[in-house]
């Protein structure tokens, strides 16, 4: 039986829920270990509002205004309300009076990942290879990569993971482009295709995203544009490689039955993303903080500003000690013969590094 290398996933990923106060608001995680995040993704649960994404590579604008991206085509922004004030020892502090992040009495969910504490390794432009940098956490299989596009097909950027990436999420910072997603199980030739995080669109076959070339254990590979490598456009990417017992990036085929597919992950999940790939359907997120017990109801749609879907009349998914059980029979989750990709992170491994099984949920 395969053992994990991460006995305490809360060192590298945590979800937290909080209530806004329209003032300085210190959000503490409360996991088994402290987590000072490098990527924070926030969504208002009860009001229509954009998803906000912050990270320590982009940081602040020099005037204590946190730089943020929304899950739409907008350029990177900041405003006088500041939003995220600091990345803290075990969480973060919000300070905006804004419905998207900290309005009084509004409820929020935040997902957080640990990279390298904001410490970047940088590199210079060379031919079609762009200038940029990365901060990588090889233990957790997560890197934040930034670069300035050259417009040259076949350009590469180092990611620092030392392993082949399984998921890449990219966004142009200074131009109105979509969020491009590479998933290694998207199709039989994922290097030729991409998904769009801020869209319900099915998989699209394009050359100018990844140059029809899979990423390597050292580099991301780009086409000549497409919101990934257009000349002089600044980019950010969140890059993941699978870590046994901690993260899983897979695919499944629906059966249209409430006794749906079982997705073996090798851990009890803390968070689960899902997207149908062969036709139009949205992205959804489930986590163990908004729905701490099976049946898992509370989900957020990534591609929209919509409020959280409590969906209490249905059992969408169950989080089990070693994976995820799909129950919903809708086309967006489990249509018969339909194709889906997913990614998930652990609450606890199925088997510890010492060979001790976890308790079933």
C-alpha cells in the first residue's frame, strides 16, 4: 500500500470560512498546523460577487494596496480599499469594506496554498524564452510562476517543481484575457487543448496556448499568444504536480446514476474542483469547511459571481477516507458517458508515512 509523504496536509493547504466586519479582520485558519499562505482565493458565500485571487508573487502595489485578480477577463487591479492587508503566520488579514472580501456581516470562504513564502527565483529573457520568476514548494507540488510574454512560439519558463506539472492555471495581468487551464487528463493529447476557468465552455483545441507541447519537469512551454505568451503581456500561473496522499488531478466518465463513479485519491479530501470537458458546463468547488459532513451540499461556481449553492435537496458528492463518491446525476456532475476532470487536496492521507490508516469519515 502506498504511503504519503505529507502526514499533515494543513501545512500546505487549508480552507477557512469567516464573517466580514468592514474593518481590519484577522482570519485565522485553525488547522493542525499554522499556514502562512502564498495564494489566497476568496469568495462571498451569500451575495453575488467576484472571486478574488491574491498571491505573494504579485504582492502589493507599493502603497499597501493588495494586487488582485478576479475570475473574469479583467486586468489585475487594486483599489483604495486595499482588500488583503497582510499574509499572516496562520492566515491573513482583510481590511476592505467591500462585498467581495470583507463587508460587515457577509460570510466568506477562502482557500489557501503554501508556495515559498514569497521568495522568488528569477531568470532573464533569452530568445523566445521570457523573463520571469517562480516560487516553488516541491514538497507540496505547488509553484507560482510569473513572466512577461515574448510572442515567440516554443518559449519556456522554469517552474521549479522538479516534476512534470499536472495542472496549470494562467492569467494575463495587464490585458483583458481569459484564464487558461491545462489539465494532464483533459484529453488524450492535453498539450493541444485548454479549458477556460472563467467560462462554461468545453475543451478547445488550440496551438497558441501550449505550442502542442507538454510541460516538462523543469519548464512550462508556450505558444505565440492566446493570453499565455503575447508580446509584453505580463502573466501569472499557478502550477501543480500531484503529490501522493496530498493532491490528485484526475478524470472520470459519468454513468448517469446516483451510484456514481468513485474517484480514488489516496486521502480524505479537503477540497474538490470539477469541470465537464466534452460540452458546456460550469466549474464547481466543494470543501470540508462549508460542508463538514457528508452529504456534501455547499458548492461554489467558479465561472460566475453567483452565491453559494446549498443544494440541500441533493447529495452531490461524499468525501470518503480514500476518495470521492459522485452521487448527483446531472449533466454537470455525472451525465452518462460524459467526460470530466477534477483536482483535489487532502484533509488527511489514507495511509500515513508510517503506514497507519486514517479513520473513515
